[in-house]
C-alpha cells in the first residue's frame, strides 16, 4: 500500500512522509496524544493510516480535523468504518471465493493456516468456514499464536503434515504465511 501511494504521489507532485506512530490501544481517545506535526493542517494535507491500528487513534485523527483514509484490513477492535474513508479488501468474500475455487478444482481436505487471533485472519476464517460448511466439508484449521507470519506458516503447516491425515491443499491466510 505504501509503495503504491508513494508512486502515485510522485507522479502527481505530492510529497509523502512515512511517519510511524506508536501508541497504546488501551488508552481512551480523550487521553491519546499524537505528535504535534500531525495537528499541523498548514503542513499536512491528509493522512494514509496503515499498519495495525485501533479506533482510539482514528477518533483522535477525526477530532484533529485533517482528512485521512484508513487501510481498514488491519484495524483491530471496535471502530466505526462508516465514519471514515476506508480502503480495504473484503476478507470474508475473498476467502470464501478462494475456498470455493479449491473445492471446484477437486480439493476436499483444505486446511486453513493462519494466526486466527489477528482480526484479518479471523475474517478470512469466516469466509473459509462458510464455504466448507456449505459444501458439507469439515473446516480444517491449523493456527499458531505468533505475529511472525513466516513462523505461523511453517509451524502450522508442519502441524498439519505431522497429523498424517490426507491434505489436498493448504489455504494460507496471507502471502507471507504461504
């Protein structure tokens, strides 16, 4: 997302600043402080909010009044998507469609591999599970609670193979998990 935004901004003669901001998701928005630079509407025309974020930061940015768009796939917890300009992928439908594609190709024992404690993987699990249930197939899930997606893919897949039951395909929750 950042690379595409940077490329577009360069061709349109806009400047893009990558500015990581670390904050606690547990702090109420009324107590959350953002760097003063983010409050300078004379310097900043808008924000692209990406990475893992929570509703409290979105509430603060709304209160500041500068326009922003949020990459909604990785917003965790309670928030109001309809109150913001949001760009995201329909994880549920996408996972459903991928699972149906695999089923139509003859794969019946499809394993879903991901860290389902993360919001976006949980949404994908919903689509996968619905497709498996509609086809009368057992949802097969191997999960690992780790933020390292490569580790999740490797160890959760090893777990699937260790079980020794037939595997027709593995649906990794993301490219990095695969």
